[in-house]
């Protein structure tokens, strides 16, 4: 992910305020994560924490008309430590999606 910095200046009454603002391409970029899978390919553990339940599973297919179509299989999971997470598989790798 590329991070750029921009200088933003605003004129307030009787003073000039200058702020440096961090601008990134995506605020919630998915992060790579290790996922162990079961026999059918469903997640069995995320970052070495066992999956207690699969709450939901869905497929997203988008941008099929472009040279780089998007195809992701998402899983909303409950982990053994009590966390709820969303992971997806894309191009053979697993990513953790921040809510």
C-alpha cells in the first residue's frame, strides 16, 4: 500500500492553520493471514486459532468485464478466542478483511 502525505492549509479567522494529512489508497486494506482449511476448503483455523463456527459464506464476482475481474469467497467466522472475523480467498491466498 502506498502512503502519501499532503499539506492542507485553511484560513481561519486571524490565523493560518497548516496541517499535514496522511493520505493512503485504502483505509481498510485486507491483510494477508494464515488460514488452515478443512477437507472441503473451508477455514478450520485463522492465525493458529481454531474456527468454532462459520456464520456466513458468500461469493463476490465483480468487474468481470475488465482484464482483472474480481472473484472472492468470503467467510464470516467465530474463532475459539471469541473474535468474529471475516476472511476471504482470492488468487490462491487468504486475506483478513477489517470491518
